[in-house]
C-alpha cells in the first residue's frame, strides 16, 4: 500500500456497496448553462467530482457531466468574474480545467499575472488571508505548481515560494494570524513549500522555511488523553478534528515536511496526531455531524486514506474502511462542504484510481 500505485482500502463487498451509494447520489441530470465558477461550492468543484467519477467508473456518462459543469463554470466566470483565489476564484477554475485536460488561457494568464503581483506586494497586505490556501498566495501557488513547465507560471511560482519562505516564524506580515490549520493557518504554506521542495522546485531559503515552520507547529502542539493535538489561535482550546483547522490537516502538513526534509521526527508526530484524532470520541472530535471535506467526516476519511496509503499501517487502513462505511449526514452538492467532496473521499477509499484532485487540499 505504500507509495506507487493507489490501492483500495475497502474489502470488495464493502467497496461495491460504497460505489452503489456514490452512483445513486450522482444520478445523471441536465447541467445548467451557467453556474458559479467557484471550486468550493460551484461548478469547478462539481467538474472535479464528476471527472473523478468518470476516471473510476468510465463509460457511464460522468465525463459529459464533468465537461458540462466546467463549461457552465467558465460561462459563470465570464459573466460574474471572480477573485484569483483557489476556492472562490480563478485559480480553482483553472485547476479544474487542467485536471479535465482542457485549457482556459485567459483564466490561466490572469492567475499567473495576479500571483506575481501579489507575491511582490505581500509585505503590504494584511496577515493571514493574503497568504492562506483558501484565497491567498498559497492557494495560487497550488495551481502554479502544476503548471511549472510554462515559463511564466514557473517564474510566478518562484516569486510565490520566495514570498512564503521569507525569514520569520510564519509567512505573511506579522505571521499567519489564524492558527495552525491548513485552510487559513501555517500548515497551508508549509505543505505547499514542502511539496514544491519534494518535486524539485526550490528557491533560496525554502528548505530552511520548511524546517522553521515545522518546528513552530511542533512547538505549538498540546496533548490530551488521546495524544497530540493543536489548539485554536484565539480560543486556546482544541478545535474540531477537521482538514481545515484541526489536527488531521496539520498532521498531514508535518508528514509532507518530514518527507521533504528526510526527517522522520515530523512524520512520526504526524501519524501519532492522526491516530489520536481517530481515537477521540465523536463528541470530542466534532466532525461526525458534518459530511464535508472541509469541516467534516469526509475530510477525516480522506486524510486517513492518504496516511494509510503512505504508511501501509493496517490500523489506519481498517479505520479508513470503518469511516467509509459510516452514514454521512445530508448536505449540499458542493466540493468543500457537500456531496461532491463526500463522493470523492469514498471513491478514493473504494477504488484503485489515485485522487489527484486532493492537491487542492494540499494533502499530496
């Protein structure tokens, strides 16, 4: 299960039942001509979900739905415009287009140009959102990392990595103000810097920044009866065990940092932190009542699947299988908080098709 090809975590009978659930929820339908372009809860996210469904279960018409939602999202972008952010703007739309093997040149060029400008100006921007994954430089960098063969995108990516690597405890003026999490905290920039380093894309100071930010996260950890955890920046109390702000997402960033640095200590802490999150009762981890990738059960499932794949740990594989068999609460259709994200997490657990889509979550 470690490295190499993606391997399903579920026994065949359980996988078949899970796939039946996904097919039932993703019934064929007519795509609107125009939808919101957003990745988080718009057409770009639905395009990603149907594209993955087509990769896992080809020949059933899911690819047409994916292309339809991408076209509708592009039409929505032309009418409404958007920021350049990953989850609510042009970078997310461009990411979805790339995953579907389609080009949106004007959107790509805007993201590249804005990324270069924002990287130059980040010192004059407010802390946190200017550099975070959801709407800032880190999210734009996720898209650029996959486009680095394009000279302009590569140049912009180097500027983004340089801005995120500058000396200090955390990237951004005054540091990231929203805690340790991936979506708005230090774990997002750390994961991007680590992934870029692992993939051979490095700027001066980047390796040192990965080590420095990992050390900050390690220092910030707290412990409870179940093991390592991280507290909220403003409350000082542990947050829910979610991808966006909680220990599972932070653990994944530390795993990626340890991989980039060739250091087992952050990777060991990452595994212990995830196992601690999984051991906590539902009332303590506070994600079981939410279906989504961002705040809920699907995010915990998918991070567990990623760790199970990378470590070969049978305990994590069994836990992921148990989470996949859970009854997910009803939600909207969106990628981050709804049915699209749930379907993607279930497909990753039940099939042998690798989840390339989770780069937008900075999980791999």
